[in-house]
């Protein structure tokens, strides 16, 4: 995670194409790094229920929360 955390998304994709071991490592990393549930837990108790509400109402996440998810960062407070 420490290594892949320094890579851009494009670099991660390129690295995943080098060999099966890299692909497996990146698949594992990606499931943790781009977990929207981890980001949502800062705001709601039940991220799955919130995602279900989003699906029913057509609600989207935008702004700094979306940027933090895509960029794999967390802004304080």
C-alpha cells in the first residue's frame, strides 16, 4: 500500500499490466484504496444503506468528498 499510494492512477494501471503478481497486488490495493464505504463512514453510520438511498433517489456525491475518493486522500475535518 505504501508503494502504490505514491503512484498515479495511470501508473497503477501500467504496473498492473507488467505481470500476474503485480496485477494481483494492485487488485488487492485497489479494493482498499478506492473503497467509497471508507470515505462515507466519516459521515454516516451505515454506508451500505446510504448507497442504497443514493440508488433509489439518484443522488450523487460531489465536491471535496468525490475528489478525496478519486485522489485517495483525506482532508482533515
